[in-house]
C-alpha cells in the first residue's frame, strides 16, 4: 500500500523489474537511492554495518514485523485522503474565476 501511494505521488519513480530470492527464514529490506549517489550509498552501508554489529537490525526488524501485523495505519485510498483537498481547491478556483468574470463585466 505504501509503495503504491509513493508511486502515485512521484510518477517518475518506477519499480525495477527484478526478482530477489529470499529464503523463507530470512527477511529482506531495500533502500532506494538516487542514481549516481555512491557517497550516500557508502555512508548508509557503514551505518547498516554498525547497526548489525550492535544488534539493532534484528531489533528493528522484529518491531517492524509486529507493526505490520497490526496493519496499515491509514488504509484509505489516495482519493479518500486527498479528494476533499482537491474538491476544496476546485471550488476555490471556480469562485476566483467567477469573481474575475463579474469584475471584467463591470468595467
């Protein structure tokens, strides 16, 4: 659900057409980076290595799995979330256009 919402917001982002095999007893996480960001990738890899060394990765994974079992916090569709904002914006635009038409005809 979160990935679909992200794709709706950022239409230039695409999902890579690759398959990643993960044994059932393992979990997989992924991080997206901008192209040509080797310095950032190196820094994130260092942070992940430190977290693994301190045992924080497993702790965070367990926490995330528990939260995922509870379900999405906001299971509404994009239209349900942003629809009222679009409607309010459309009504404001119509109102401004109406005032402009009246003002133009008063000249």
